C-alpha cells in the first residue's frame, strides 16, 4: 500500500521540434534482444524543446535544505526555448540530515554532475499503524492540461538498494515498493472531482528488482489498473536511460509506455506498453468531467516507507536515486516506441 499526499506541480509542455538523431534498438518484454548485426533500420528521433543536464551552472536553487525553488537553464538547441522554474518538495518535519536533494558528482564519472535524491530517516507520520515515511520529488509551478507527454532522462539506482533484497520474508510487508515518477490527472487538493495518479515504482521480489505501474483513483487509492513486469530486471548500480510516454485516452485509446536502455548493453527494452484508460473512469459517467488530462507531474522522485528507508539505513546504506540529462516535450518522437 502506498499512501500519497499532494505532489509538487507542473506547468510546461512544449511542442515537438524538428527530427534529428537516431533511435536505439528495442526489445519487448520476454523477447530476445537484438544483436548489433540485427539492429533495426535507423529511425529519425527528435530534439526536445526542454533539456537540462543538472550541471551546477544550469541549476539555480534557493535554500537547498528546505522546500527549494530553482531555475534550470534550458540547454535545448531550439531557438527561444524558455527556462522554467522547478521545485524540490520535501515533506516536513525533517532536515538535510534526514533527506536532501542536491547537485552532486556522478558516482560513475565524478566529472559529471547529477541530481541526487537522498533519504536516510523516515520522519513523516503516515497515520497508518505507527508507520513513518519519507519523500522528495520535483515539480513545476502552476498546473497544466497535457494530453500527451514524452520525457527522457538517465537514472542511477544506488547499490544500497540491494540491501532491501535481504528484507526478511516474515517481516512487516507493508509498502516495500519505491515510486520514482508519477503523473496526476486532476488533483484532489485543488478540488477536482475525479483525481487519479499513474505512478511508476520499483519493487523487490525473490532476489530481484522489477518495475511496476499503477493507475489509481485518489484519494481513496482504489485500483483502476496495474501492471508488473517480471521479465526485465531493474538495473541497479549502473546508469540507464528511461523514456516515458503518456497519451490521454479511454480504455481503447489511452496509452502509457516505459522504455529503458542500460548503459551496459545499449539495448532498449519496452518494459510497459499499455493501452488503457489514463484517468478515473468515474469522470466518464453521466454528469462527469469527461476525459481528464495530466494536470501535475513529478518526473524525479523517491518516496518510501520506514520499512524500506530504515532497513537500508540499519544495514549500512542510504536510499538514493540519481537523475541526469532530463528532457521532455508535449508530443512523442516519430515512430516511438
């Protein structure tokens, strides 16, 4: 069970730019990867209208120990592509010793800088059986009405997460998955009558980590649909590229896609390609609002229970995700995925 509160909010979706570049080789879950000799023909990609590498000279924050508003310089080559403000949201109480987000040296290439989200102490009361939690997530000022989003970024899941694979099977099993990204379609805290959340997580199972995506009506947390992928393990302790696509629609036209490309293989795998409703079906009932677009968005986050945070901490580690080379647009690249 995941207990979610109000996220930070998002404001910009940009138009697609002119095609350039090439797409990587792809596989589908459970299929054999293509070798280099079997690579598919090169497909034109595109240049995103917003891009940031989280380099120190691109990131201009206020107080990094509390709720932080920052301006990210847009490094997209598109002329007149505007910068935007980003927030880093921490639930309170707590301080930088409990959780922090910062521009930090890449653990693989110290010459490179990344956005690091770090949780050591779960100090936020959940209201559930004495459990606590921790959360850090990015977002943007304002609200949007997005019917399509494509984003791409690199992610590094610290090897300390492997400690969670030794979590005792007879231990408290409440909320052991860790969300890293989510879309909101309508917001309960803004009075929307049919809010829902599409969240991406990793979870430990039988000595491995796997990906999970769940669409839920909020705030009652009732499941609309969910999907697990047990054929592709989550890369731990290495960089991988993550592409996520969203398209608003009903059970026949809505679409959610996750593609990952580990640095170690260079092979892209479609983790999820889901055709289903992307909002709360109650919105389509008589008197409802009709289809609900994405209104808020948290493209980088770490959100976990005391079971997860404290087990990793008590065994000598810290729960932490790194993100880098983030870009997004208001439409998918041609022929993706």
